[in-house]
C-alpha cells in the first residue's frame, strides 16, 4: 500500500525574482511525522551522498543544506526495488513540509526521482524524501551536487536587424552558459536602466525584439543576457537605423496609359527603397484585360530589391488593354505599402519610319521613305519645322514599304514624317532631315 497518490503536477510561480525553476510541482497533503528529522529544519545534509530508508511508519526524511547565491542544485534520488518515493525542495522561508509549497519536486511513479534548480538567493534550503509505501520502509540514496555559478553568460552573436521599425527593434542573438544556462534577454538604450519587465525568456539562438519610441535615423542600443544565477553580460553599443516610413512608388515602366509593344513585354515598378513581395511570384501581381480575363504572369525583384518586374506568361494580342495591379509590398524594416496604383497599358505592335536624303534643291528635298510592313496602307503626315515649331505640311497614304517623297522646304529648317497609329499599331516618328547643309 502507498501513503498517498502521486502529487498533482502543477507549475508553481514561487520567488521567480530570486530563483529559476525547471519543473515545479505542488505536493499532496502529508501525514503526521513520527520523528524530528521528518520535519523542517530536519537533519543537516552530511555530504553530497546520503543513504537511509523511508516508508511505513516514517513517511518523510528532511535534510537541510546551506546554499550560496547563484548556485545550481542538482539532486537525484534512487530507491531500492519496490520503493515509491518523492523528492521535494523547500525554500529558506519554509517552516513545514506539511503546509508550505515546494519550490521544486519530482514525484513520478517509482523510486527514481530528480530535480534541478538554480537558486539566486542564498540561504538554508530543505530536501524532503517522501516514502509512499505503507507496508514497510525502503532504502534510498540521495545524491546532491551544488555548484555556484560565478561566470556570466557568453554572447557569441549580437547582430541588430537594420533597418528596423521603432515598434519592433530586433537583434539576432546567440548566447550560452555552461552551468546555469542563458535564460533571459533584454534590449535597452544607452543610459537606460533595466527593469524586470525588460527581460524576455531566452529561447535559443534567434531574433529578439523590443518596442521603443525613436525618431527615424541612426541609433544605438545595448543587448543584455542574463543566466540562471542572475549574472548579466552586456554588449558594447550596437548601431542600427530606424525606418518607420512605407516605401514609395517612384515610377513605372512603361508609364500608365502608355504602350506595351512586345507580346510578352514586362512591367516594372520602381520604389524609393528595397522591398519584399507579400505574395508568391505568381500571385504578387493581378493582371487582366479589358474584358476582365485574368492574365497569368510572374513577378521578381531586381538584385537591388528596389524594383519589381512582372512578365506575362502568355503573349498578349495587339489591341488588348492590360491592367496590372501590384499587391502589397514591405520594406526591409517591415513597413507596408498597399496603395500602388494600377498600371493601364495598350498593347500595340511597334512601327518604324526612316527617311534618307536623295537630293536637295533650293526649294525642295527629295527623300526615300522606308516604313515597317504594318504601316503600308496607312495615313502618314509630313511635318516641317518653322520658327522652332513643327507644322503639318500634308498627309498621304503610303502604298509600299519603300517610296520616294518630294517635300517643299518653304521657310523650314527641318522635316520629318510621322504615323499616328491605330488600335493595333503604335505611333511612330521618322528621323529628322535638316534642310540646310
């Protein structure tokens, strides 16, 4: 038979400012004690290893031990076969193992138990070996190791994330402590005092953040790491830049309401700083035509990160109107820009016109015109520049890709030919021919 059921395993927050707990349990109510070593103050622990027995009429054995501040306490309990034991540690303010809560305990089924705890406050602490067997006493061996940690933790990485937003100032941290472990991290500003609220649990190598009220621009901060014994290591001042402004769109290429000349021509958004896409390459840009049909494509960032380039996955036919909307982007600090205007482009085939001087007279120029195939059959306009302004001289329908024109000079100093385009063809302007040599 057992004296009691295993204790309820419940996390107990006792003296967190003075000690760091690993696993903490609240023990079940205890029976009355028969001898003085069954209650606090118990018997001074003679050494790091003690052998005795417990169970039957003797429910508990209590041992006192003096502990220095910042000590790591490791205790293991091993019982003889058939033993049902529990191991409890009580703080220096405890007066009874019957009524005071344990600061650490192990009471799983069987006779093998173990606890490990770092104590930041010096004092007298009490081990309680509890025997749950009611038939008779069983032997046990209690082994304790108490070592004071006098060495602060080691910081092997402290790299600020720059730029950062003032509400999430982050540092990449790697820290360690061979005895009481690196347990907490705090980020502070030079000259500021640390409060207990400044500390956050160290969860291993990774990114740790804190919020500040800072202006945009360059700033300094200090990283602090604390171990289980309460010893602190601080870095020198670390530099970073605060950025609380969203990236702004500087330009697009082509500009909105412009032309897309290639069947799979790209669209480029240029930003004031490096950005990240919020969606995947396929979903970052939503594009569709004038009939509402979606156009698949893929977006990518330029090496500098300041531009987003989207390329359609299929050829867009001439005459289509393309509408492309870039989704939300964020800058390196995490500021969001989600108000990028939609780009509207007219898909048209490129055209070309070229003039070559054949002969010059006092009153006219004879030129050879070469036009791209799509322009043949279209209307062209002859312009000449008079007093610094271009003036339309005449219009004609081009009948072949190569033809000869006579252009009356008048008071002009330059001449050209232009095409105004169509629903599917882009406008174009020829090179300029000077009237004078």
